[in-house]
C-alpha cells in the first residue's frame, strides 16, 4: 500500500542530514510504502531492506575494527607506547560515530522522517558534528606528531611524554566540543515547533557553516597537507643521507682493510738496524698487528637495523634517539627491534662490500617508495571521503538554485562516515605489530 504525504517539505529535506532550505527549490510530495514490519518506508521495500543491510554491515565493520584497534594497544605489549594513544583517541572518535550517529542516519534515510523527537534530534546532530570533527582533528594530531618526531627526533623524543600526548588529545576533544556546541545555545535555524514532519538537519546559518567547516575540515586539511609534504621531503632526504653514509662507511672500511693487507706483506730490512732496535721494532709491530686485528673484527661486523614504527614504516627514520622507559608505556625506541648482521671475511671483502652497498641502496629506495605510498593513501582517502561533504555543506547555504536529491545527499554523507571504517585499516595495515595483535585477538594462527 502506498500514499502521498504532503507537508511543505522541500527537495533534499526528506531523510537527509544535510538539506537545502532555499525557497526556490520545488516542493515535493513523499510517497510512503507500507511494509510488513508495521512501519512505512519512504523508499520501496526492496530498496529499504538492501540499504539497511549494506549500511548495517558498514556500522558493524566500523565498530569491530575500532574495538580491535583499542584492544590491541592495551593488550599487546609492543603496542603499549605513548604515541599510540593518538590511535586510541582516533578509534574512540570513530567508534562513537558508529554507535551514536550512524544507526539514526540509517533509520532517517529509510523512514524519510524523524520519529525520535526534538531532544534526540539535537543530541544526534551535536554528536555527529563533534565525533566527526574529533576524528578529523585526531588525524591532524597524528600528522603533527609524526612531523615533530621526524624533523626533531632527539628533542621530541624527550618531549613526547604521556602527559603531553594526553594534553594534545584533550585539546582535540575540547576543540571538537567548541565547534559542535554553538547550535545548542542559539546559533541555529531550527524550528520552534517540532513534529514528525519536521526535518532533523544541520543548521544552515551561514556564519556557523563557515565557522564549523573551517574548524572541522578546511584548516585540518591545510595543516595535514603541509605537514605530510614536509614529512615526505624529510623522509626522502634522511633515507638518501643514510644510504650515502652507509656507502661511504663501507668504502672507508674497504680502504682500511687494503692498507692493513699491504702493511702485512711489506718486507722488513733487518740489515739496516741493530739487533736491539730490530727487537723493539718487532715488539711494536706485534702490538700494532693485534690492535689492527681487533679493529678489523669490529669493522667486519656491519649491522643493519630494521625498525617497525608505531603507526607506519614511515616513522622509522626518527628511531635513532634514546628514550627512557616509563612503566609499561614506552616509546618506540625501546620496542623490540630485530638486528640483521652481515659478517664479512677478509678474503671476500671487496665483493661483500659491493653487495652490501647495493642491498642498502635497494632497501633505502624501497622505504622511500613505501613512505610515498602510505602518505598518498592517508591523504587520498581522507580527501576523497570528506571533501565532497564539506563542499556541499558550504555551498548549499550560499546557493539559492542548488537543489541536490536525497540520494545524492545521503551518498555524500555516508562517504564521509566510511572514513571512520577505513581509518583502522589505513593506520594499522602498514604496521606488523598491529597485524600480529589482530591475529592474536581473533585467534588466528600466524604462518611462520
């Protein structure tokens, strides 16, 4: 059974979080569809059921993924490092989006009307802005943390304390509240009388739209873009310097070895010195020989250290500075780091040194490519998910003739929400410790 429901609703206001309030947009009638569930849908039954299934799967995936991230940090010892609190804060923000925001949006999209009352409406809209803003600002805090750790590793290693990290996270959530709360104290265009036919939507007050969009997206986007460009440049420069230093060190050791071998085989003219001087010279040469042998033994042990970062492999270039351990929350400099040793014998040294240099250069270039790829994915996903929403959010209040359809508005809105499901993948898939923690929590045996 179907019937028309006419109540001065404008196009784009039916079941959409973002709405067009322009009088120039044509009025539309909503066609409701009777269902076996006793609730009328604003869309055909098959569309409502399929939409509910898909969006519910996204919600479940978001909840499970972010819970796994939080549990991993608190239960897996290698991940109990202070900077991973940023990851926990991000996961909490995304988890609140999935629990407090997404279920109401699913119901609103399918039913085509708000049936939960004005107080739940205000709570939902405020939670939406606050949690999504917190998620974005946490991404910005992670970017800044990486930037400081890479550009000033020694000093920042001492400054990156648990207290500092918690203060930064507290600042993120306070800023999110300051951005989301003004509509509750009057900066809104919500109606005085609220009924089931009244749309529950974000305020389109132009001043608040500019204020909230700058704080929630555009300023963090500009910050993250500049920071990640700087991180990429610094990473590239440091990796190349490391490869160059490794090459020079290996060449220097090779020259020392050749000089040592040349001195070892040089003849000694015993006829030109007295027997006493020859005896002293022999003793001195013996001492030098022993000293050179011990130096050669040290130089022949070339150690290449392979480190794994707390967020992604990009961060490893800042792992050279020491940091004291505080309880069980520690810095990534103290995490277990596998050592790969290359022992070189004198007979094959020239070949081994050449191979070692080539391997180091290959590893350096591989790290550089991986860093570029990771940064590209982080920024790419963030922009693809949120830019369409915030463009629409800013444009609609200033565009009298813009009348997007409900389906387009809902698609763009959910594109932003999907970022909360993708964050656990992006910020953990490039980290071996997180993968191990996930397998441990899910009781998946690792293949060795």
